C-alpha cells in the first residue's frame, strides 16, 4: 500500500517538541503490514521515543535485515536514511555504518528469524563488539512473510496455527545478549507502549550496545490458543521487574515515588534514567543476577520484562578501536593520504 | 663422478631450499634472496608452503636472473636439501649437471644420490652442535650457517650479507654479532673443505636499479592506505590474511593522529566473510571508503552482499587474493580461478568490475584506484591478486603517488545542492552515463533521504514491482557498466617486430612469464603480438586486437579458460579464434610452459594439410 501517499496535513495545534517538530515529523510511509500487527505498535513507540527525545530525524540511520519486522523502518522517520539490507545481516551493515560515522544514531530493527536463526552469528558478534546502537528485535516466534513457519524463538511445546507442536528448544535472545556483554538489555511487549517507549528512549541514549527484545504477536500466524507469543498469553504471563517512568535526558529529575522504589541511573555521558522498581529485589546492574533471575522465571513460564541490565559506564567499539573523534567519512586526502615524500621513504626501505 | 658436465652459469640459475615448516628457515632464505639483490642482480623468490604451521615440508625457490626474468622458471639447478621427508623428490628434481647441497653430518647410502649431479656435503648439524647448546639457537643458526656456506660456494660478497644482517638487527648488537658469527662459521668451513666456487656464481651487476622488493599483499594494503580506505573488515583466510595484516601495520605507522594518537581508520576482524562484506557495505553506504580482503571461499560466502552492492548501488572494494579452488582446493597454491565467480558474482543478472594487477607496483596502483572507481561507479570493485604476487616478494618499479591527486568521491548530492533545489532521485540517470547521485545519511534535515533496499524500486527509490520499472533500472545498470569500460585501466599492447597473424592475451601474475616466453618463442621463429588485459569490462581495443589476428592465444592459470569464456561471452567472439593456454596445477605459470604450449600449437599450424599432400 506504499503507493498511497500519506498526507502531510496535520492539525495546527499538534504539540511540538524541543526542536519544534510534531509527532508527524517522525512518521514514515503507511505500513503495509497486517492490520493489528504488533510491529506497527513498535513503530509507533519508536516514533514516540524519538519525538520525546527531540532527536533530529535525519541524524538517525535505521537499518534492518529481511522479514516483516525489517520492512518497518520505512514506516517511521521518513527523513532518515534507511537500509533494508540482507536477511540476518543487519548487524554487520550497522557496524560498518557506525564505523563510518560515529555521530549518527543507529537503530537496528530485526526479527526473530533474522536475529535468532539466519543472523544468529551476526547478532551475537555485534553485541560482543559493543557497537553503539539500539538493536530491536520484533519477536513474534514465527516467519510471517513466508506464512507461519516456527522461528527459533518459538517456545518448545507451543503450537503453530496449523496445530503442529514445536519440539525444538527456544533461543532466548535476552539471555544471550546478557551473556555476550550487551551493556543495555531489556524486554518488552508491543502491547505495552507505556513500558516500551521509555525503554526505546533509554536505549537510544545509552552509549553502547543496547538490545531490546520486544514480544510482538503476529496477528496472522501466531495469535491463537497454544501460542506463547499471542496477545493473550503475553498479557497473562508478563512479569515486569521495573518501569522507566521518567526519562529526562540531561535535566535533573524529580522523584515522585516512595523512597527505595525509584532508582536513578546516571550514564557517563550525563544522561539519566529513572527506574521505578516493581520487584524490589531486582538489581539491573547485576549481570549474573539478571541471568539467573531470567532463567528461574522462564522455568515458571513467566516472561520477564523491563530494563533487565544496564552498565552506565559502557564503552563502545569506537573506544575499543581508539578512532578519531571526527567521523571517518569526513576525512579527506589531507588526513588520510601519507603523500609522496613518505612513499619515497617506504620505497627506500624496500631496497 | 657425474657423467653430465657440471652446470655453469653466472647470475642465471635457480636455487631451491627444501625445509621443514616452522624451522625458522624463511628468514634465512629471504636473507639469501636479498643479498643477491644487493649484488645488483635481480631475483625472483617464491615460497612454496603447505597449509600447516609446523612440521610439513616447505620450499623456497630463488631464481637468480640478471636478465630480469621474474616469472617462475621451472627446474632446480642447486637444491639445498634440508628436509629428509622430501629428500627423494628433491633430489629427483635437480637438473642434470646440477648441484645438491646437504647436511652430511650423518652419512647417507650412495643409493640416496644420483650420479648425474654434483653433491656438496656440509656437516651443518656437527658445526652447529659444536658451537651452540640451546636447541632453538641450534635450529635458527643452522639456517644462517648454510647461508654462509652457500655464499662461499656461489662466490658471493660476504660484506653485502653482513650489511643486510646489520640492517635487520640494528640496535640489537648481540643478535647482530651472533648472526654474523654463524654466517662465517658456514662460510669458512666451505672455503676450507670444498672447492669454491661451484659452476653457479653470483657476480656483481647493475641490473636492479631503483626497483623495490615487496609482496603484492603489502603493496595492495599500502594502496588502500593511500587510496583513503578508513574501514577494513576481514576474516582470516590464506592467502589474503597478510593483506589485512599489512593494512594494520601500515595504518599503525601512517594513520594515527600525531596529537591525540587516535586512529584514522577502523579494522574489524569479522566473524566470517559475510560479516566482513556487510561491514564494508554498511561503511560505504555511509560514505567511508571500505574494503575487505579475501580469497575464493570468501568470495563464495559474499555472493548475496555482492548482488546487493550491484543492485542497491553501494560502493565496495574486495581484494581477492586467488588460490586454487574449488572448495578448500589447494589453499596455499596459486591460480587465477575466480574470474567468472567474480565477474558474475551473485544471483540474478550481475556484472562486476575486475582489476588485474601484474605485480606489487600495479597492486598498489589498482588498490588505490579501486576506491575511486567504487565510489564513481557505486558498485563492487574486485582487485584480483593471486597467491603468486600476493605472498611473494617481487622486484618491481618504485611506488609512486602524485600529491596533486584528489579522491574522486563520485556523484554525491550535498546539502547545498539539495537546498539549491536539485532534483534528487537516487536511481535517476541525470547524466546519461547510468550513474545516479547518492546522498550520505544525515546530510540534510528534510531532503535527500531514501530507503536503500535490494528490492526493486523506481528512479526515486520508491518500492515497485512493476515490470517496466524493474527493466528500466536493469537497463540503466548495463549503461553504467558500459561507462565503466572507459574508466578502468586499459589493456597494454606490444607488437612483435614484424607483422604477425597471431596474438596472445594474458593478465595478472602471468605477465613476467609471458614476457620471457615471447623471447623463447621468437627464438623458435614464432612472432606474437601481445595484449595484457588489466580490467573487466573489456575495453573496445580487446575486440579489435582479436579481430586483427587469425588466432589469439589466451594464457591463464585455471582449468576452464575463464578469461577466454568471459571474452567470448562479452564480446561475441567466435571461440575458435581464441586458443586456450591453461596452466592449473597450483604452481606459478612458467615461460617454459607457455612457450612450449604456444610453440607446439604454432608448429602444428605450419604442418602441411593432408589434402595438399595428396594433390
């Protein structure tokens, strides 16, 4: 349906953000996904998060792989460059793009087929390297575009629409991201925008590899009884450990909750996240604890959501490579070419 | 006593060292090659090594050639047989009248020798063990000791070798003096116990000039530095790993900000070749110059991304250091066997630009130029090296750079141009050359953004599955490829002294063997015009060269005559007119082979046809 031009017209009274942009300025083309698709809710949450952060849309590079989820970057941030790349290869393309220009914001959008099957390796290695990005997996446990095959995140024992029982064990991308050193790890649900929007915003502000697994029911192929990725199932089994209620960038925050229930996380670039605890014992700075917590709850059939881990002192790939502050794509002959006199010296050393 | 008279030659012979991998022989052997260069005599060394780190046989061949024939010659005049494992084969490979140099510490039965060669026994182990007690020292210095003995046998100037050792161990006095000591141990033993010199001798000449001695992989990596590459992503694979390693080493010296110490480059060792090319495509999409270095199996893995680069029009540079395939093939042996795999890489209708450097100097030039071409043409450019030029030191002309040269970033629409109201269609052919404008991500707040995809789309990058829209785009890509024809390095043609009906086409690392073969063929009375192809798409002069001759030989190092197929396919040439000359056993092609194959074919042409005899 992309041939239908989306009207630019909007209500003059629409609220504007710090940059003077309205919501509409963060939108993209009309979605071609099925009506009611969880992915469209995630798209809306991304738009909301970028609007609230007052990000200049063109400073975002949105990169995806192949699949339903990977089509979505066309539906938000219409003034950003997007790259719908190769199945399972979003992480490498994003890594390269990030190396070329460290000044842009990198939003990687992927699906469970894209990241847990064909691109499992790329997912893992981009996390290992600490690429500064927000990596969102729109996780529906199913191959939608090819009509309903199980993906690797489908739970063992869950049923396909055709009634087939999945006998393979599920890949838990959150557990793997934690193990591989992601410095921001969260899980959320497409149907819970109030939880998701601040998580996306916080992930964007985070300087390091931020991973969000968003359970996003497939309305066409995975929303039936017996599925563990349906709206009903996720609502019933959602176990939120915390909520990011306030996200204020570099502004001081006001704490409105009972002492002990709000934790302010200050990241080393000065951004702050205010975290409202639901599970008082949950410590989002304890990577090992988070892994154990997840395993225990998964065994009970609960889907743990919220900000599961954050390392406020995270470093990214550019730190590791000690690259110059200016984006590499802005360097010209003057900075890059050693010149003929140096070449003469090199020649002399080779005789 | 040999029945054959001993070989006698000054500055024109082949020495082969048979060693065990990991025994530290490589540096001593390289020192031997370099020291001959210091005599003003060109050499062409080749490492013949197994896919192994320690224990398997390895050979190092040095062709000493005052005439400057840098191709492999074939045959061995002096065998330095240091590996008992390969003894029989090594002894058998010596030319009649040639020389066998071996460690005579342990006596060998006469059946182990041949009676038509000259045997020189030096008790290397005995000399080494009486001087050194540390096992590692024994192993390393034994190599220097045989080098010393060879210097006496070949009448080399020891001062020149000492000078090289001095340069190598500058500031490390202890290592320097112990190496010089070992050198003289071997040299003195030979002078006192063997008749020196033998029939093969090195005599000072003035034939090296200002040429440099460098590996093609190192030169290509330096070309990437000069060409402005800032992102390199790669996955280890022989024979291309040393290219990425060299890029890292060059960058460490040449690309750090003097004030902050920070790097003006980023190198990532990918988890595989798919990630490596993905990183290159991502970086290039975002306006950096990026490349990967790989070999055949890596090319196979990169196919999908190469198609994306072609169709979505994203620059990429792939340095393909070819080795013998298919599959794992012979990972440490040379071939030119990825011509078709690269020219038509990926599914669907694709064509890619290939550059064929002949030696390290051209590898440097083409590597640098590849980055301009990739951005001008917004597509993948392959720099087609091979193991022979990539991993061997080759004497070549000095590297040159014009300081006035500027990087050609191709058609990039800037924020200013967008503000001027220029019509931006990502796939719009505004100049008729098939090359559209692109924008860098983040260039402008409201203009110039587009959604890059490998799916069909119209001239303004809007998704479309309309047949006419798809066909229009595919036709434009053909137009772009035609434009490339005049941008890539042109073929070089050299005509025989007198007009001839026969020509020869060759490319890449075959060049030095071909030059020498031409001389051999002329001596047999066969005249050939020659054309060295340096790039694909082929320049129009390739078709006219073929049209101007009755037969054209196409010399290449693969089984299936891949370049010939490409010429036939792309230029609509009658295959009968192109005679394939194929060398594909994994060893570098030799002048003897080429001259033999072409000479035999020419001789056949001169046979009087049977029907003429009858009538």
